C-alpha cells in the first residue's frame, strides 16, 4: 500500500466492521487491488462507535505498517523465472546469466517445483 488507510467503519449484522483495500497477487503475475471487510467486534462488545474506531485504528495500523507486499505470496518458482532471472539477464553479463540459470534449473528448481 502506498498511502496509509484509515478504513471505513460501519455497523452491520449486529457487529462493527472496517472496510479497506489491499493488493492481492494473481496467478498471472499481476496484482489486483481488492476491497476487504473485516469484522471488529459485536455491538454488545463495543457499544459506541468511538470504541469500535479505536479497534479499527489498531487493525489499520498493522495493515498500514505491514512490510510484506502482495508479491511475498508469490511461489518461489514463479518469482525466480518471471522476475529474478529476467532481471539478471538484463543487468549482468551473458555468462553470469547462463550460470545462474543453469544452477536454478539443475540444482534448485527440482527441489522447489512441488511448492506452489
């Protein structure tokens, strides 16, 4: 997230909820911003909106300060083949790229293929 969010606080189904947006990694390698709603507490736990706002601010603080990105959920094989190796190919010598690619394909990829 680039800008800190405060979240939209609302009451529904006998509970307080906060609505915000987050980036989710898609299978095609792109990220998509989706709207998320999270239940905070029931209306009996938080009688006033100000109490619910305090709880929502705690949730939003953890979301705004989260150091992980949507790409952190990307499978390792996808990351290496779609992001890392093309970057190495563009930035390093051809011999370095070839060595990295060979190490990945022969030594590392077989161990990681089943994950994700």
